[in-house]
C-alpha cells in the first residue's frame, strides 16, 4: 500500500453498512448523517428497513442472470437457453473489463452492473452529496456482499445451495466483481483524488468448517475472495473483508485483501491468535480495521462511553502487541469502525455508535501512544 495512503488511513474511521432510517426521507437523512459523521471516509448506507430489496443478499442481485422468484423465494435457474446466452455475455463483459487499463474505458459495460433503486435507495443521493462537497474525502467506501455469503444465500432450481454449483459460483463471483468495479468507477469519476475502498461483507465465513458447511473447502472460499480482491486492487482501489463473527482468520489473511475488518469488541483475542501471520500481512502493507464499537449488543452500547471505548480498544490492541506484533507498526496499519452495521439498532443508538467511533479515532490520534 502506498505510504501516503497508509498515513491517511492510520487511526481514521468509517461506518459499516446498514443504518436504521426508514421513513420517507430515509435515504437523504441517512446520507446526510454519514457525511456529517464521516466526512473524510463516507460510505453509502444500506437501508434494510426502508425497502426489502436492501436486504444484504437481495441488494446485489440486480440483473443477476438466472435469478427467479416463485412467489415464496428467490432462486437461480441455470437450465434454460436464455441463461446460457446471458452467461456468455457475462463472461465477455468480465474479460473485457478485467483486461482493460482503465475502468473509464468500460463505462457502458460496467453500467449494466450498477446498483440502483429499489436495490439501493441511498446510492444516487450519496453520489449527489459526494459531488457537492467542497472538500474531497480521503477515502470513499463501497461494499458488496461477499461471494461466499451471497452464494450460500441462494439455491439453484433443485433447492441446492448455489455455492455447490460451479457455474452459478462463477456467475456470482464475476457479477459481484463487476458491481464492485462499477462503484470504483463511479467514485473515481466523482472524486478522482480520493481512494476507493470496497468491503466484501462476509458474515457466513464464520460458518466455514461447521456442520452446516462441512463439505466446503477453505481453499475454494479463499479463491473466491482473492479473485474479487485482485480485481478491485487492479484498478487502484483498496479491498477489504468484513466479518463480525468468529472465523478461521486464515481465510481473510490468505485472500490477499488490503483490509481485514473484525469485531474487536468480542473477537480480538480470536484474531490475535493469528498474530504471526498478521505480522507478515501488515509488513506487506495490510491493515487491521478494529470494529470496536459494539452494534450487535444494544445493552452494552447503551452503557458505552468514550472512556470505556478507549479502554476496550487498549484491551483489544494488546491481544496483538502481547504476541510480539510491533505497537508502532500496528498503529500505522489500523483504523476504527463499529463492529457491524447499525441496521438492527434504533436511530438514536445508531448515531451513538458512529459518534463513538469518531470520538475514539480522534482520541487515539491525540493520546500518548505509550499508554497503549
């Protein structure tokens, strides 16, 4: 990672995914709050309570080939002639984009994989707000549902998880990659000096190796993630993985992303057991994103304040430095987020989570680092 980019990223902050706004002004209210709270690292928010299409799996299914709805469930049908015609076009589109030098060369192709209403009701508002800013943010964050979570959220026409269908798996990888690159293209068009950051939201990798996914090969999951990460990085953006559960963290490390975002409130010790590999990850330019403000436990969040958040960060930080990960190096290669999206909270608690994230970042930038 470029040293100037890393310096701006160090101890910065942003949000993760969803917000609970749901009335008729939800898209504008949510985007306004994001820019108010995260002006140097804004992100377009998901609004799952505003429209059902903003569910994290459905949101990225717009124009997904083979997608059908039978009145009860969405599923992927790869058995008709139309599917194979569209499959050929998808592969051509993907190869054209990936072999290009600049995403601007492929604008017409990438626009076929855009994210628009009703799948995202905030993204156009986000673009308008971004364009109207008098100052350029350091980073702009976008997201996709990660390929493992996405592929295990849909079944094929036989009721089997799409993950186990190699053709559908390739369709999902390529479609998600193109949706990620469409965001990168739009971010660069609006703010060419900002660094685009695309997170793959992967809650389901916490289940790899469990009884539910006993036949899933870890190497296959890594390959899916690495393919999309490599595509994102090829065009000057940073790639990240967000997982808010306990998982085999080797999956995230070996996928070669730039950023690993984890729930540092509850799982810092779990991630810290991989300190030796994370040391190499960081030395090669990787960044750890500490999701230290808990959004999945309302009672803890209600009682949390700036002092307690700082103390919890110090506790999480020591899970790494106690295992010989250099303090100064880690501080340069980390930033702050909530532990997960805020969609399950009320608006008041969601705002508190983002405010505490901001306050902790500001505290860490000014505190004597010897205290850590």
